[in-house]
C-alpha cells in the first residue's frame, strides 16, 4: 500500500525549523500550496538527461538547472536536483559528491525542487 506519513513530515519540518530558525522561510515555502512557492517534484531522469551515459553529479545538476530537454522554459523556472531515486530497490541517493559518476536508465527518477520565477 502506498501512503504518505504526513505527520512524520510535519514533525521533521517543525524540528528543523526549531533547530535552525533561519531556514523557516524556505521550509514554509515548501508547505505552501500557492502557485508562487517552491515544490518538490519526482521526474523521470530522461526529461533532463541522456540515458545509459555516465554523467558526473555536477553535470546532472547543470542539466536540471538548464531545464528539460526540448523545452525552452529555463527562464520561467529555477530548479535544483537534490537526489536520485534509483530503479534498483527504489533506493534514494542524497549524499552525492560533484565527481560521483552514474549512468541513468529510463526507470530512474530525479528529486527536483522547482520554483516559478
């Protein structure tokens, strides 16, 4: 069964905000339902990256910032990739260094924070 533990997410956000009050505006924006705020999206890697080609993490970041392949909307949105959801075992990879190299397949997903400018 698929479910989202919203109480745990809210509890973590509250804990982060209490521990680091300076990040409150960023955390609040993620929980805002308005159109002007940031949102976390899970997108297919193929939307931004060539598949089955080894890429460094900093190249992945640059391609996400540049915008989706075949779309000219990079001036409308600001994006950053914060993690990868891999096809093998649905593993989330967060702690990547700029030099980490990985090949992406069609079932891989990128965790992208996106905000309309």
